C-alpha cells in the first residue's frame, strides 16, 4: 500500500463528523433491530436522540449505547429521562459515546445529570481516491469469509480481543463470547457487514470486517491471533478492505481505535489521520 509523501492531512469539520456519526448510529440501530427480531421478544429498543440513537440489543451487548449524539440539537431533559428509563427497565447503565465535535452543551448537560467520564476512543479517517492496491506479505493471504466459517472467524476475533496489545489505553469494555457472536451475526445480516480472514502459512491468523454506507467504509473490527502478530496480517487485512471500499465507490474510510494503541499506530502508518475523539460517559 502506497502512502503519499507530503500530502495534507484529512481535515474533519463538523459536517464530516456528522456524516460519520450518522453512519455509526445507523449501524448500531440496524444491529439492535436485528437482535430483537432474532430474540422474538419485547426486550430491547432503538429510539432517536438528537441526531443519534439510543439502543439496547440484549444483556452485555456492544450495541447497548447512545451513538451519534450531538449533531441534531441538544436533547431535552424529557428525552433524556425517557432514554434513562428505557435502559433502567432493561437493567442496563446508559453509555453515551460523544464526539468532541458535537454540540458542546451536551457534555455539560450529561455531567450535570450524573454521567461520568470513563474512557475515550479515537476516530481516524482516510480519503479514498482511485484504485488501491493490495498488500500480500510473504505467507499471508486475505480473502472474504462466508457463513460456513463464521465460527473460526469469530474465534480469531474473540481471541484477539481477549489478548489486546499492551500499547496505549486499554478498552473499558469486555464482552462475553456468545453475546459478541450474536452481535456480529446481527450486524452481518442486517447492516451488510462483510467479513474477511487472513491466513498465515495456511493457518487462520487474522479476521476483520467492514461495511459500506453513505460513501463511508466503516472498518468494523479486526484482530490477529497473538501467535501470528508482527507478520503483516493486519496490514494485509486493512489493504484488502480499503481496496474493496474504493471499488465500491466510497470516498472515505473510517476506523475506531483505542488512544495510543498499536491499531492507531498501524492505521496512521497507512495514511489515516485522526479526525476526532469520542468521550465515553456512563450513568
């Protein structure tokens, strides 16, 4: 993958941040709605909140959150009361992911209601222009992954997340395997998430996924088995997804990482720029 030397960093204004956050909210909503259909019960909800969504899919799900908030006005106290009651009825805390480019009044509003800051995450972006090449380090092969190998794909994701790199800020979240599997199945079925596997010397060594929406390629997760790290697996997975995203007509790719992490470092080495940071607040 070639990175342009001397290029200007990708600038993120509020319009671009709103676009990326809207796509993120759509992803969360589609996955949560699919979870409710799968469960066929009355548990769970998706409701609009100030340009974003509040979602509860099932207990301990990564889709239980308020996403995309802050680009459709400041939510009223009555709306926040409704959101908090809905999460309380499901026995869940409220987790808000708030972009620092959102309306600044919202942060003060939330902290005034008792929300506390627990973490941050970074959103990085890359402008996609023209055809992109694929990287194939020695012994590494990347290909799309079908439903017939969902379990091996998931095993890599779970093992990779269970053994994160120690570089950077550790995630505050940890999801049970069954719940993570349900979420990935729901996202694949309802949101059009495409899965990939990477083989290293014939063994499944890495896994990743991405989604296309509104011209945005969302890189929705990647992991490498610890024994196969530092062999170019993540670089190959990233290059394959970016090539397919460009071919699909996307003009930007985005990825979310922990601050200062190896994932962030790898993304920036491949030309990604830091667009904005999300504050994670919980009540």
